[in-house]
C-alpha cells in the first residue's frame, strides 16, 4: 500500500480550513479558495474514480463552485 503522504504531500481537510478561518489565517478569499481546491485535488488523488468518497468530492466541488460564483 502506498503511504498517503506520498500521494498527498500537502494535506487539507474541512476541519483544518475551519480552524484557519477561526484563527484568521487566510489573508484573503483567494487563499481560502485555493485551500478548498487543494482539499478536492487530494480527494481525487487518493480515492479511485467512481468511489463513494470521490463522488462526494465531485458533489461538494459542484456545490462550492456554484456558491462561489454567486459571491459578490
């Protein structure tokens, strides 16, 4: 089995993103957006296409992108 750290050199998850938001560690919206995209990339890199987790990533990305586009 391939170690997760060799597949995903820069881990990111929703809990980390929330913590960074709470601690004002994102300098701007673009950094937050990049963190989300990293999390989704990691999801796809570490899960087989069509798997339950990968499909959840597709669904979450779709919702995020739609909501992001509606922001001022």
